[in-house]
């Protein structure tokens, strides 16, 4: 979850996001959320997928 000004971010883009992890109350439960301080476009990584073996 992200919390902050994300107007410059497009869906399916790659971004470098700097912020602070905070606890946010959602539907009666605690959820870790990144409070966004800054966001900038980034290049896609060489391998866009994470494989768990």
C-alpha cells in the first residue's frame, strides 16, 4: 500500500519510491503502508519477475 501524492505514477510503470513504512488502520486491521516522500520514474529491471524456488 502506498499513501501520498501518486498523480505522476502511471499504471504498469517502474518507479523509485522513497518514503517511510507506517502502520495504517484498514477495515479494523493494521496494514503496513509506505508514506511516500518522493517518486521518480525508473528503468525496468533486466528480469521483471521474481521467481521463488
